[in-house]
C-alpha cells in the first residue's frame, strides 16, 4: 500500500486531551457530593423525625408516671379515638424544672399531621422541577434548607399556639420547600458525575436520606424521652439545616463550569464523560415525548412503588413497633433505625458493584438496572409481608432490616435510570415521578386511618401491609418489562452551538422531537 491508499482522518485535539484524563482521583466533584449528602441528610432529618417525635408528643400521663418497661409490657390499648387519659392536652413535667406540653390527638389526627408534609411536597413538585431545569440544582437546595431550618425552630411554639393545625401547617411549609430536593440533586448529579461513576457517586449521595432518617429516629427517641422533651428535636433539626445552608452557599456550585477552584483536568474528565463537547443552550422539557415514552413510564412506576414503601417505613413502622410489638419510645427510635443503617451499606455497595460490573462489561447497564431494582423491590415486599405474622421483636426487626437493606439497591435501579434516559432532563423526570408518588403518599394517611382503626390490631396491619406489598410487586414488574438504559432521542431537544475551527462561521443546530 502507498501513502495515497490511506485516508487521512482529522485529529481532534480535545479528544486527545480527554484521553489523558480518563482517570482522575478525588477532587471537587467529591466535595460537591459530600455537600449533597449533608443537604439530603439534614433535610430528611427535619422531614422524618416526626414519625418518632409524634409518639412523645401524644404520650399520656400514665406513660410518664410508670416506668417505660411497665407500659411497654402492659395490656393497655390504643385506638384512633381513645387514649389512656381522656382529658385534653395537658402539661407534663418529665424532670424537675422542665415542663413539656403533651397532646391528646387521636390516630386519625396524627395521620393528617404526618401526611401534611406530602401535601406541600406534591404541590410544588412541578414548579421546582422547572426551576432546576432553568437555574440548576443549587438554588432549590438553598431554599429548602433555609425554609426548613426556620420552620423547624419555630414549630414547637407554633404548635403550642395553634395545636395540631399549626403543626400541620408547618409540615406543609416544609414539604413545599423540600419539593425541589430530588430534582435538584438529579440536576447536580447529571452535571457533576461522569458516566463511569454514575452508580457509585449517585448511590453515595442517596445515602443522605438513610443517614438523615437514622439520625431522626435516634434523636427523636432519645430527646423525646429526655428532660429536654420533644421540642429539642425540632430545634436541633432546624439548626443543622441552617448550618448546611451556609456550607452549601459558600462551597457549592451548580456545575463544574460555575466552580471557581476546580482544575481543568478534573473539569475535562467530568465534561468529557457526560457531555459531547457541544455547548448547549437552555433546554426546554419535551413534555409530549416524555409522557408518551413507555421507558419513562417504567421508571415512573418503579418510583411510585419504592417511594410509597419508603414513606410507609418512616411514618408507620415506629407506630407499629410501639403499639403492636410494645417497644418503648427510646427503643423504638433505636430499633426503627436499624433497617436504615443496613440500607446505608447496601446502597453504597450496590452502587460500587453496579459500576464495577458495567465498566468491565460483565453486565449491560440495562441488566444491571433491572437486577438492582428487582432485588430492591421483591425482597423488601416479601420481608414486609412476613412482619405481621410474628410477635417476636427480634424477628420483626430482622424483617424490617432485610427489607430496607435490600431496598437501597433501587438507588442504582430506577433512580439512576432517569439519568440514563435523559441526562439533560433528569431533574424534570424526577419531578414528574415525585409528583405521581406524592399522589399516593397523600392518600396513604386516609388508607391507614380507614384500615387501622386500632393500632394494636395486628390483623388490620396485615391488610395494610399486603396492599403495600402488592403495589411494590406490580410496579417492579412494569419496570422490568418496559425500561431502557439507552439515552432517548428527546434528550437532545435543545439548541446546540458548536464552534468548529475548520469553519469560518458558527453553526447552530436545532434538534426537535
């Protein structure tokens, strides 16, 4: 062959430079991931602690005049209309010089208070998704942290003034502010995490919800039974939200391009793995393409199933353990946290193993997502179905631990799948999925109140848990049948502005769905 037989191919200098930084160690993307973990953690603490705190808020005089162990082992019963002491809310002295108000709220009222958060959460989901799409994920996180910090600190006094209606109003306000949490996180992850680290770094960030829930249950149980009383839990959650707000404001950035100190090598490593080198204008959500995509609906379905299951765990499990298993509030906080501790480790390990298998072509990305999501759905459903058939505290806790430990794998299932389908619109997809999920979570208190009229009746809990299990099975089956891990064509529903040094002018290409 002569030199004329060879076809000359232009060399892309940018591609050569990207090849030189295909591996990059710890950097500012990990700092951003840590800020996301802290933001999600304190947000979930402010969100989830009421599942335990409300037990202290609605405990009765008898519980504090007798030892906790006596009450836990007694045959006293609770239902949604009767408590141990039938008089109205009263002042309760726990330790000398400390007075905490305790309320006589029936189970139906408690369910309305617990569900109030999701009323606000679902209402603002679409607007905050649009905000994330236009301005990035940092701003919604800042708003959520600031509002939740202030509201949490004020909640005890507002509840003293307005009883359960004021508490429900505070929870609605917190839900409104936190509506942008997951859309914001997905927007930040899509910009900061390269494809080769998508499973591991994303799952690391998602553990913030687990850590926040564990801390919430622990602190809610300990402070609720202490001389400080249940108001201290609200104050601590509020202070932590404000602290992380300050950290995010100082050290956070919406994208690598907005970060002042990131190195060019790390920036090229991130952008070279999640972007095609094209400068993109502001993207508009391709609503018709999204809502007619069966792959998107598969992710939405799995989102609904696992979301409802998770909400059931942190709102109803503490009540079940206290009323059915006769575990006191302090132990309830400890034992209710064990499943989330297990979930933390399974989430992190699942993300790293998913990246390990896909980066080495042992599993395709699609199969990895299906396997992780199925394990995170089927095993929790089976374990939850077994709980109401045992009266053993260790066995029931073991089922809860197994359930949430394996449920952590959905973080590398449907959650990461939003970024697989459309990195440019992952925040918007999360907002849509969260909206559908919150329709179900808003209805959950109504379902619980209708089915569980006596919280000590294990047969009523059994019916409720079977309904939750059926929903989990169905939504995972739909996900397995119709999901895809390929980037969808409508992901490129944006204007592309590309500077080509070989051309005398800039080309603008518009891709439409």
